[in-house]
């Protein structure tokens, strides 16, 4: 074979190899390609609600009792406004969560006098004492229930500024098992020595501070 023929043959072989290499290269690119697809997940989060309601003899059913419109305790009238040293008056109040609420607990804070009392009104506020007990099912708020209350049932026993232990009243979720309390307010006999207490009137306001239950409990 002549040199020219050999050169032509090698050139064709080289072109064939290059062509083959290009084909292989394209084939490799197709092999490395991938299909793509996606999947998604989601979740919705919200918060629970916590709301405590009160009911007194004066309120029309269960009410919220906000700071600007507290539920009024119905003590025996007119005795509550005409106290004589040694008198005690009684008023019930019930607590529950509402129908959508989680469980929680309530602390009875000590009272503050409403508004800006005069010196005589403040003296009466400081002279009054009170006792709060939890009532057993079916019991009425009165002297018998208060005097018969076990130590565990007594939330407060002292001056009007005294409060209960933290979380003293436990409330179930969604209004389950309301708790009935009885307030007993007394003008002590020894107050009779202070004639400045006569013809005075004061309005104590108690806060029922509620906290929702810890879900981990």
C-alpha cells in the first residue's frame, strides 16, 4: 500500500474513532440525566383558649367579671351596709372555665378598696376581716359551712388584704366541675372601741387571678 493510501486510511480511522467518541460522549450525558419530582407536607398550628367565669347570686348566670365591671357579691342586706361590731355576713361565688377553655387554677388576691377612700373608709377597710372556704357539693354558704370547713377547705382567713396560696382553686377544662366558694366578712367586736368607724362604707374589690394548666402536668 502506498504511503498516500496509508495516510488516507489512518485519517478515516481517526475520524471514525472521533465519531465514535462523540457518540459515546452523548450517550454518557443521557445516562447522567435524572427525572425530578417534589413532595410537600404541611401542618396548621393554633392556640388554645383559657377563660374563667364567675357566678354570684346577683349576676345573671355565668359572667366574665372584668376589672371594669366586677361581679358583685350579694351579702345579706341591709346588714352588710349596717354592720355592728361582731357581725358576720356571707356571700357565695362559683368559679368555672368556659365551654371552650383548657383547665387551670385560680389564686384569690387580697382586696383593694374601690376608688380613693377617705380616712374613715380606709379605717373600716383595715378593720374588716374575712374567711373564704370551698363548699362541698350541695352545701349552702352560711355560718354552718364556714365553721365546719376543714383546714384544707379554707383559702383565706385574715384581713381583707390577705390572699390565698397560689393556685388554690383548680378548675377543669370546658366548664367541668365548677368550684363553689363562700365569703364570710366580719367586723370584729374589738372594732367597737373605734367610734370613727361608725357611719362608714367601703367597697373591697378582689381579683381572681387565673392561670391555665401546664399541658405537661
